C-alpha cells in the first residue's frame, strides 16, 4: 500500500454488546471495510464473543476496555438492538469516548435502531439535532431542531451525527457512513457492487 493510500485509510470504532442487532452490526463493519476503512469491532462485554439480539454469535476484534480512551478514530458507530443498546448506553467508557468524539466536528458519530435513543440521546448528544431511530424508540428522542422534521426519514445526517431506523435501513445507513468518510462517488460505487440502488 502506498503512503498516499495509507493516509486515506480512515479508522472506525464499532462498539457492540450482548444483545446488539446482528444485521446492523455486520452491515456497518462489512460496508466500511469494503470502502477501505480500518474498522475495529469492539466488545463492551468481558468476552470478545458476543451473543447478539437473535442469538447469533459474533466474535469481536477486541475488548472496548482494552482500547486506550485517547486513541483517535475518524468515526464511532453504534448498532442498535435490545438489550444491546441499553447495555452500551450504560457503558461509561463508551459514553466518555463518544461524548468527546461528538465535540470534534472532524469525527463522525453514528447510531442506528434503538441506539440513537438509548446511547446518543441518553447522553445528551441529540439536543437541538434532527435525528431518527427505530419507531418504537422515537418517543425517547429530544425535540428535533427543525419543527417540521419528519422522523420517518430512513437515514438522517445532522452535522457530524448520523442516525437511522433499523435492520431494514442498515445498508443505506452504512453507505451514508462511507459517504461521510470518503465521499459520494465511493458510496455510489459500493452500492452498485452490492447490487443496491444508492439512496443519493
């Protein structure tokens, strides 16, 4: 890999827990790796082997607790699912890391399904923001910045925060993450390669 290619490689942290949604988790990791990102799937549990929301076993790359809190990532993404989203929302290390990341306009913070409400919203990061989540959790979100905002939007970008609704929007969500890191051209190319019509 050339020095130029290495410089373009973006670092992404994906945090997951027991009970995280498996479709969302795999879509995020898979699509971002297709884009060339250096993705670390980190377990918020005491084991790297996670039992997901539908009892699929997924082995994370590492433990969240083993990653220094000051390690820089260009993006932090959080899959949904229950009780995974709640477990992640109660993880103080993840909270500190994501709150610090959200304060940096150069870092993208993303969450899908129950996670926007159970993590970002619970941590106060969606105040005065347009955001969406799984319909069953939208009542937990704060009042949007735009009074005419439609929460039924499948993927929402507001500043450096990206949110989405659930398993059925996961590929669109993941492509939006690619778009945020690498631009629309690569996102469109990946959508074509995966035989998916890009939403933009």
